[in-house]
C-alpha cells in the first residue's frame, strides 16, 4: 500500500478508524466491561467465593461435558460436508448449503421446541422413551442434542468457502502421484484448511458453551444437575446474587477472549507457514 | 425430505474428477444433516401440518402475533443494515489501516459469538437502562433505549456484528490493489474507486454477511428479552410469543409461529445462496 | 515447509479432539452409573420466589427424615415461572412434588398429562396450600408519588411495574387483585373493573416475563414508581436491596394460595411416594410453618400466625373462588388467548 493514489488522506483514515473503534467500544467493549465491573464489584474474594460453590462447579462440569461431546461431532460433520461440497459438483448444492446453514437462522427457542415436540412426554417419541425409562429432554442427552443443533453449521461454514477457494488441483496431483484418498485428505487437504478448521472449532466451542435459549427450553433447570453455565447465570441473577451471576458470566467471557487470543497468537506464531499455505 | 432431495443431489461431473470419497462423504453429510436438523424440524412441520386452515388464520391474523413478527423481522432488518454499514467500516479499518492493538480488536469482534446471549442481554440492559452508564446520559436527550423497540435493535446489532465483519474481511483482503491503482490512474478519486471498484467486489460477501446477521437476529431470544420491555404489540418479539404460547400449553399456536419464522428464514438463506451461485456462474462465464 | 511438520501440526489439532471424544464418552457412560450410588432424591419443581423458602425447608426436612427413618435423602430444586414449570412437568420433567404459584398450573398437569388425580386439591389441608401470600406495593423511599391504594395506580404519571400475566403466575394475582378491588368499589360492575385494569396497564412501561425480572427492573434498573409484588417478594427485596424502598399494603387485596401436591405417576414409578408425601406434610408442621413465616409467607398454623402477626400488615383479603369462580374460570375469561387481558393489551395502543 505504498502507492499514494490508493490511500485515503490522513484525516479520512483517522476519522474512519475513530468511528469504527467508537462503534466497537460502544457495542463490544462496554458490555464486556460491564460484566467485569459487576463481577468484581465486591472484590476478588467475593468473586472466587461465588465461583467455588458446588452448584456453580457442577454447572461448569456439565458445560464442559456438553461441549466435549457436541464439538467433535460437529467437527467430523464439518470436514465431511465441506469435502463433499467443495471437491465435487452436484446439483442441489445451494439447497444443501442452505440446509446446513439453517440452524443459524432457527430461533434458539425453536431449536429447543423441536426436541420437546420429538422427545417430550406429549411428543412423538416421548411415550416410547418413558416406557423404557430413557430420558432425553430435561436430562443431559437433550442438552447435548440442542447444543449440537445450535452449533451445527459453525465448522462446515468456515471450511466450505475455504476449500472451494483452494480448488482441487493439489488433491488431484497427489492422487495422480499415487497417494490414497485418505492420505491425500490427511496430508494435503487438512493442512490447507487447518486455520479455518481451528477457527471453526473455536467458534463452535464458544457457542456450545454459551448457548442459552435452546438449552433453557430442554433443561428442566434442576439445580446442580441440568443447569449449564449460561442457565446458572440466569438463576443466580434471579436470586439477586449479582456478583455470582456476573462471575460465572465473566468466566464465559474470559473463555471467549482467551481462545480468541490463543488463536491470534497461534496465527502470529505460524505466520511464515501461513503465508506459504494461503493463496 | 432426504429421499426427495436425492435425485437433485446426484453428482453431475463424475468423469472429470479423480478425487474419491464422494459417496461416503455426501452420504454421511446427508445422514447427519437429516438426523440432527431435518428430522427434528420435520417433527415441527408435522405438528404444524395438523393445524387447520382456520386455526392458521386465527393465529396469524392476531394483531399481537403480527406486530411481534413485524418487530422481529423489522428490528432484525434495521440491525442488519446498521451492521452492514458499520461492519464494513470495521472490516475496512481492520484490513487497510494499522494501529496499535489492531490484533486484539480483531479478536474482540468475535465476542458476541462467544458471550452467552443472556449475559449479553443483562449487560446491555445494565448499560442502557435509565440509570445505566449510557442510559443516564441518553435519557436527558430524550433517547430511551432499554425497554423500547430501540433496545431490541441494539441487542440485535450486538449479536449480528461478527457475521458481517467476518464475511467481508477475507474478501476485502483479496481485493486486487492493482485494480484500484488502475482506477486511480484513470482519474477516479478515492470515493469513486470505492463505489465503482471495491464495493462491487465485496458486495456479495456483504450481502451474505447481511443475510446471516438478519437471520440470526430474527430468531434471537436470550439477549433481547432482557432489554426489550416485552410490551404486547410494542416491544414483544416473536420468539417470546412462542414461549408465551408454550407456557399456556398452546402447542398449536407455538408451532404455527415457529413454522412461519422458519419458512421466512429459510427462504431468505436459500435466496442468498442462489444469488451467490448465479453470480459465480456469471463471473465464471 | 516439510510434510512432517504438517503432520505434527495435524496431530496437535486432532489428538486433543480424539482425547476429548473418549473422555466425553467415558463421562457420559459414567454419569448414570455414578448416580445409582447416591442417596435417594426428590425433585421439587417450584416457581420463582420460593428459592429461599425451600432451601430452608429442605434442610429441615432432610434432618427430620433422617431422624425418623435413618435414611439420607437429597432434594433437588427447579425454579422458574409457574406456567413454564408446569409445562416442563407435562413434557416429562420427573417432578416428585410440584409447589406452584396457582392451582390452575397443577390442574393443567392433571388435565393434559394425566400425571395426577384431578381432585388433588382436597388431599392436603387448607386447599393443599400450606402457606398463603397476598399482593402488596413496593414504592421508593418516602413514597414520592403518595401511593396508598389501588386507585392511586391508575393516576396519570404513575409508572407501575408488574410482570406479564401471560407468563407469570404472580402477575395474574396482581391483575386479579386490581380487578377485585374495583369490582368491590363499584358493587360488582364488570365493565368498570375492566376499564380500571385497562387504565392500570396503560401505566405499565415494561412487562418482564417473571416476578424476579420485574423486581430487578424496579429495584436495580430504577424503573417505575411502584412494583406490584408478592408480599414475600416485597419483603425479600427490602432485605436484598437495602433501604431505598418501602412496602405499602393496599386496603383490599387477594388471598393467594400457592398449592402443593405429589405427582402420582412419577412417585409411583420412582418409588418415592412415602417420602414425597411426608415432605409435603412436613410443610404443615410447626417447625416448617415457622420457616415459612420467617420467609415472609403467611403461615396457616394458628400458633405460627399468633407469633408473627407483627410481621404482616392487616389487610382485607378476598379469594379467587368468591370473586372469580375459581382458577379455571378466571384463566379462560381473563388470560387465555382472546381473553380480557388480550383486549386490554390491544386497547393500550
């Protein structure tokens, strides 16, 4: 960007930067600051005490379990779906992509509702499940299902455009040279998309841990048993335990900031490779 | 639904590719998609299909339902527009200019993806309430944000922002600087270059980001209910109405509203994806 | 860049994933197994404002049960809006006992899911409601708007905070209390009562979905001049938010009877009937009645009432059966879709 003709005057650049940063401060930094201020309103001691209660710890555990199940499943799906979509031509691709993206636009409330309609006692499969004493909603499986639904598109959506952009030449070359299909995928495709994959996993994980609406509908809100961290935040807030509520919230916010910072650091660290692999 | 779609999904250029694994990859994709997304949604549609024509008319003709749908879609549209403008600006600043802390700010953009929506709602309400950090200064100006439709838009802007920034950023990075130089040497000023050269190049991604932000905001629940005020006909969103109907054991009403929202959102996404495909085909030709 | 380096990188990404999947599967497998070794549990599905009450009651009951039978039990709690909680039970949340805000919600469980006997309300004393409450006003310190009674709420310029009657049990009591007040003043003129409640809701700037949301809006966000609240919620708010508020008791209010019952099908399936029934009967004991009064619910036990008269302001109370002909009728007339409340919301605009 050395060419003078394609740079804006300094004043314009400063104004644009200031407006953009102001907008971000207003909409992103301030809410984050509000969460942290409330969490530490009564100091470090109160903050740690709020986190160390049994029910809070069990909500953290449940959240980790849910993410540990739903994220890997969606990663496997994301990889296969993007392989099928990016490396081959077939009719109905737009429809398929739209269907994959659909959970993005389904209201979280509806995502919960569909599982109630399916597995609830008054639902399609509910009486069967109840007869066999198998609980889906108001138990961990329901929470996992709702989370998988909500985070379904994150990995696939990151990978599809990336793989499409990278084309098929490299894979075709590897295959002509005698590599097996799986080996090609492992050694050519995956390395090419790993940054996108990493980013998709981070987003998928963040959303899996932070989902509120869908999980709220299927959880049953049993203290210490079926409350995930976001649900526990609401409960603490409703008990007028504002420090506790925002302390748990700050953990989730912190998780987001840390994973995103880690991603940035990783990218910076591997920036030489990155320029080599990116097109 | 899957079986009906299969002939559509038949591979068209079988001979031209040596890449293996089409059948298992697509097979698994369709299987997982059906299991996780299509089957549960089919249960919803099945429930909605049992609704009589008359019930549909009564549910959707209700002024309260109409104004809730209006607020959800109208608010989401306004929020997506704001995000398109400011998201583009943010992407531009992050890609084109360098300033201290740029990386950190770039990472911060993803915050709304990660922050639980309920937390976002509580935090935004705390900020914009009449006694909040921002609300305190806006109130004397006659600007009420929390507990009004404006608050709904604010929450929707928050959750939709990363969609626009993240879809525009990579494309903006790829815009060919030589084209801009050429435009400049032909006498175009910066503004002309932006509107004639850069904007057309990033327009598709901007549209995608806009539609994703729109679709996400339409269904948003957690962050909006805290800041909305939830007055029927004024600041009540459609997802809240679904919950309200559910809590009155009105499954028919809840599924009917859900089905309508689903249909509109899906049409929107499909239209955008078809538009992108059409554009790619045109550019390829 | 070499291939092996790439493989290392892939391993870095994939290895943790594989480990995570295995760990998750182990955990998912381990949880039900681990649960079997735990003490017997009861699940009490309740409404929002009873969190503190049942925390105290549960501790006392666990001790009393242990003393009586030697068995350790654990009581799990779920709280939320009364209607939402009832719906969860209908959809399969396995509650041994439900302790909800109004009889209608338990009727719904009996009607829609057939999980318990339709005549459940006669099974325990005092209409199966071991404690009562009423609706009072919470105003800001010094009562700047001079709010003394229901008719002050419809004055122009008074902002009233109440939750949404469609989603909140407490809000329905609020609404019916206001209606009953005007009905009493006008000697039973229903049209005047509707007009009165319409004007009252014209003064409502925010409808939160639950009672707790409204209290936070009023106390924490500083919105409104008066909060319509459960008596116990008003007292709790005074305790939690300090001295900025005072309670005003209106001249006439409604007797709210939050009922409790055992969910027959669930306790029979889980084999918990005896302990579940003992749990609810415990609520009527002097010990529990004392806890109830301490949590600002009005006790039923005459002795507990005598001990706590000073805590509760005297107020004339009417019942929903007398004025509205019971919950089912009130629900259908006022709160169902197309009912009076919908008409009021539409008139508001």
